[in-house]
């Protein structure tokens, strides 16, 4: 069957499942787009998102649990692809749609023999469920995540990646703000713990915390920031990538106090602009940030503000840039090429 599928140009045909495409733009969705961009010369790649089906998006599902809405979205998305035979002519399926996607990939394999690779994207629980459907291979984002989740041999550790050829332009937006500049770019939701950043900058006593993006706690966070920092808290909302790159170039430290991160592409973005990082300490983030910043318990305001001072005073040279080279798409795409060619 595989010979028939590839008879047109000799390239393997790969279906990439990512239900959130066209609905949200976070790590999983960014990966899918970048994967197609960087490997399209080697494989025939087609991306599938929920908007390629007639199923409901998470924004249309009436359920108070946010993750539950995403799981249901993924389940009905995968069901549609399976029911209407949309995956029958592919050599490999790369599942980037969580454990509901794994369920339908397993059914697809039983029907057509098509192998599937499951790409981890959650904090561990999703992958433990996905493994029950016996993917041909599982890709984890960090070594810690892999070892914590499974002891099976059909696994790889391939982290998220980034293009590191970037602009050197600086932002004019922040020229009227009080220096030094601290950048936070993350969803304004509870587990990102943005008030901890506000508290730390307040404790430090000078400088401006610049916050981008949006989320369900936007109004509360803006109010908290203005109450505790006044004009030293500046909310810029959702901004284009080009302007965000300029902000990275213009700021002094990147801050992120989230309680958890499956990976955190924003760390790569910051380090690619040679920006040091201060963030919560855990094993995943130690792998990603390395020596390009400091990790701590962000709930400790005194330690946090002390690390701000230490970070500002340190000569970082090109340490962040050297760290992010490990995550360059030039390197990561070769790992995916090797893996895909080996899957039968």
C-alpha cells in the first residue's frame, strides 16, 4: 500500500493532525506550521485542523472545563477524519492532537495499516493515555518528560524548535517607559501566575514590566498591575511577531512564572534574541534554559527581586544565543527526517 501512496513523486505522504489549527495559536499549532515549512521539500505534508472538518471548535462547545472542551474538539475532529476516510492515502500520521487523536490514529492503523507517531504536548497525563493506543513511536519534548511517562523503547526526545535568523531592530514603543525593561509574553490565565511577576518587579523597586497577549484574566491582571506598579506596568495586548521580536531585542530580562509548562517556546524566542530568562524551577525548564538564566521558586518575592538585580548586573555575553542553537530548526528537522524514514 505504501508504494501505491508514494507513486506520484517518491516522497512519503504525511498527515499532521493538530485540531487547534485556525482556532488558537500556541505551541502545538506553531509546531505544526513550522514542521510543514521546514520539511516540505523532503515529504508531502498536509496539515489537518478542526476547521478542515465540519465539527465544533472548543469555543462552540458548552462545557465549563477548558481542557475538556479541547479534548472534545480533538475527539470529534479525529472522528470526522476517520469517518470520511480523509487519512486513507497517507504513509504516516503525525498526531499532534492529544490522546483523542491517538485513539483515532489507532483505529486508522487497524483499517489501513498506516503507522502513526504521537507527539507529546501535555504535562504527562495525556501521553500516558496516548500510550495505551500503542503508537508506532512517541516523541517527547524533554528527557525528563520521557523518563517520567514511560520506559518503552519506541520513544525519542525531540524538543520544540525555532528559527534563529531574526531581526536586530529595536522597539520604539517602550522609549517612554522607565528602564530597565522586563518582558512577559504569555496567556493571561491563572496558571501563568503573572501577579508573581508584578510582585517581584514591585519588590525590586524600579523598571517597567511589559505584558503582551490576552486571556480570560486580562482585566484582573491589568487592574492588579496598575494598582501595584502604576505606569511601571504596561499592557500591550496581542502584537504581531515582528513587533514582538523588536521587544525581545529591546528588553533586559524575560520573565515567566507559570506553574507548569509542557515546553515553552517563548523561552526559545527570548534566548534567540540573547535575552536572559528568569522562570520557575523544574526539571523540564532546566533542560531548556540551561545556563541562559536563573530558575527559582517564583513565589518568593525577595529571592525573585534579588535575581532581577543579579541578572541585570551579569555580563551574559552570548550565553542565551548559544543555548538556543540546540533548538534550531536546522538541527531538529534532521531528527524528524531520520525518524520518519525509519517508521514502517
